[in-house]
């Protein structure tokens, strides 16, 4: 057990109990981290998980597994609903009325609009509402990562209690409203996820493990491959709720599909001048606004360096391989990302304080392409002149449009079927990919602090 990150539970909170309803990956991570810091935890999940959870946490004396959310709600001073966004209304409707008088309630969903509505509809009026959202996955070190805190309906005292409990995560607290949270998470996550989901679906459709060929090699490609597999190794609902339930996310995913389609049509038609003009205009709009110096948005030091990224390949090509032996890439996914940001008026650097590790990597590789004029011109030339991978780009376009249609229709089951089918295709390589991907994320985050 880790050493407590606070000397002792704060004075006046010695008997304070934290309840967690939903012991998925994030719920378990919170339970472990908070109990390590000395807080008493009462937790539950579905009834069929009861015995397994009791066995899993039997060695932790300050975590008590209860049979249902009624028991957790009645006994806890601060209850965290750690369930998927699609289920939040049903679960709060079931257990919310049992909430202890004058308790504090919050949630960990990625989309706060349905969460807050569920709390307002189903919680007693004497209950305070303070929600949170750790902007990272359960396997990422919480230290210095953004943790959004939303004081929706609460006294200053209740809010301080939540801050005190969560301080042991050593995250950077970011204070937002529910609406601000949903807009920013859409800006920093929705389109990023759509890009990786589309790449994975395209490779799946072609029955292709991209690291086994000569096109997807090098720093940018390592990020594409490792993070695509990282996403598909997770549970489907982690990304479905954010995309389908957040109106801002729907709009952005739809625009990304339009950007991919329109750029692909320009490539297919051989319209180099028009493609180049459109991409450079998008570059200027997204990256060209800055401070009084009038320079680009990016810093002198790039977010990512090839020397770091080249270390993390799943393929067999050695770092520093002769570029002439590698097949070219037009980077349609990155060109479309900047075109999408431009169309929506998004400047990605504006939300760096709320960015996930995945978003910082994606912005880093996008910046990596656009800040090098020769590399960008090469991608545009390849986009029009090289037909070698037209089929890859066609499948990517189909995939992007498919995800956008699924999100627009609000079909959770269709999302699940699309996701799980691709997940099964890549599953045999997850163990290796997750190990390499975790090392890459850690190395990149450390290099950006230097």
C-alpha cells in the first residue's frame, strides 16, 4: 500500500466516508488512491460483481464493498457516481433518493449535461452537488494531470471537503461549469477520438496490422498506431458517451468527417493547387494567431520530438532507418484535423490546461507536420501524385463518415458493434501495444516537462 499523501485525514473529517457507485477501472483507481491516503471508502457495483469485488479488496481494511448503491448512499458523506454517461440517469434515479441527508454527490462521467440533469431530477434538495472528471485514463499517473471540479450546487464548505478528499491524487485542479466542461472536452477529445477510431476501423477493414508494412513507420506513425490500439483496448462506453451525449462533440465529429471527405475528393481529383490553398488557409487560422510578436501559436520548442517518438515502434524497422526505404504518407488524418479545427474556429492551444495525454500527443504530431514546410509540402504532393495508398485513404474516409453517422443518430448499440468488432481484430496485439504505448506516453510527458 502506498504511503499516504496527506499527514492524516483533515481535522473535522476523521469520520468522513467516501462512497463510490460503480467499480469499473476508474472507480477502482479512485478507491485505491483515496484509501491509500487514509479515507474510508464504501463502494459497490452490480450485484453479480459483489463477491468478486469483496475478494479483490479484502486486504484493504478501509475499503468496504457493499451490495448496492442504496447502502452506499445512506452511509457516505461524499458519493461519486463512477458509471458510464449513458447509464447515469437510470443509476441516479435508482439510488439518488437514498442519499444521506446533507451529503455531497458528484459524478465522473465524461459528459456533464446528462449527469447534472440526473442529479437535479433525482437527488433530495438538501444534497450538495460537486462533480469531477479526471482527464485521463485509469492507468495514467494522476500526478499533475488535469482534474476538473464543478461546483454546481454546493456550499463553500462542501466544495472544500471535496477538494480535500481529492487532493491526494496530486492532480491540477481546474474549475469549470458543467457547460464549460462539455465544450472543452469536446474541443480536446471528441475529434481526437474520432480520428483514432477511424484509423483503427480502416485498418480493420483492410485486415491490416499497420506496423507490419513500410508506410506506417516513424515518429508520427508510432503515435497513430500506439494510441489507436490504446483506445481500442478500452471499454467501448468510455468513448461512446462523450461522443453521443455531448452536442458539441456531435458537431465536431460531423465536421471531421466532412473535412476528411472533402480533402479526399480534392486528392482523388488531382486538384493540388486547391488542396494546398485550403490546407495552408487552415494552417494560418489554427496555428497563425499568437501574441504581440505575431508568430505562430506553437512554442519555439515543439511538443514532440522524433528522437523520442522513434523509440516506440511495434514494427521491426530500426530507429533511424533510411528514409528512402519508407513509403510516403499524405497524412490525411492530420490534414483533416487542422481543416476541422479551422472550420469550427478551434485553437487547440487554448485548452492545454484541460488537455488529456492523448490530446497532447495528437496535437504534437499535428504540429510536427505543420511546422515543417518541407514535410507539409511533401504530404500535399503525395496526396495528389501517389496512388499507392488510395485504398487506405478510401477506407479511412468511409470509417470517418460511419462514425459520424453513428454519433448523429445517437445509436449506442451501433457504436458498440462497430467498436467491439475492431477491438477483436486488434486484441491479439494489445498486450505488446499497451506496454509500448504506456512507455511512449510516459516518455513524451517527461520530455515536455524538461
